[in-house]
C-alpha cells in the first residue's frame, strides 16, 4: 500500500486564497465600490418605492438597450419621419383652415351679395381677401347701390 501524503494546512489556505482571487476580478471590486445612480437613490432609498418597480425599470432598460443596438437604423428612420410630421403639421393645419374659410366665404358671398355672375377666379380672390381681413366684399355692395 501506498502512503498518502498528509495535506498541509498552508497549502489549503493558499489554494483557497487563489480561488478567491480568481473569482473576484478587479472589475468586480470596482462594481462593489460603485455608488447607486442618483435616481435609484432618490426614488427607492429616500422615498421608499417598492423594489418590484426597480426590477421592472431595470428589465425595461435592458430590453430597450438591446433593441437600440439591434434596430438602430429602423429607429432612426422612425424618428426622422415623426420629426417631419411634427414639423409640417402646423403648416398643413393652417392651410386646411384657410381653405375651409375660403369655402365658407364663397358661400357667404354668393348667398348674401347676389354675385352669382362672377367667374371662379374673382370669387376666389374675394373669398381669400375676406378671410384675410379685407373688406372688398362690403365695398362691392356699396358700389352696387
């Protein structure tokens, strides 16, 4: 039979220290020393919101970052389209209201001023003038009398 060599306690300590050093890298030491982000500190430590909200926020944040990495071009395209729509919406709304005003003014001019025999261009000119605050319609009535 062979004799087993006795294990020295010093060797065990060295091995366990080496294993611990391998497990804890310098990066993990830095992570342990990091303080919490300001919003976590404020919402969950100072105010005392439940931890389940923090878990949901962190999961959503992780999913959003993965989506951003994988679909960057598509998201930028959507962003530019949305910015274009937001930029041009006031112009389109203003034009639509002007056209509606012109239609209403045309009907008003035809009904109340008895100017049926006017051609379309003059009628449009009068309605545009009326919508922009002009008073040519009233002058036409006065010139008829």
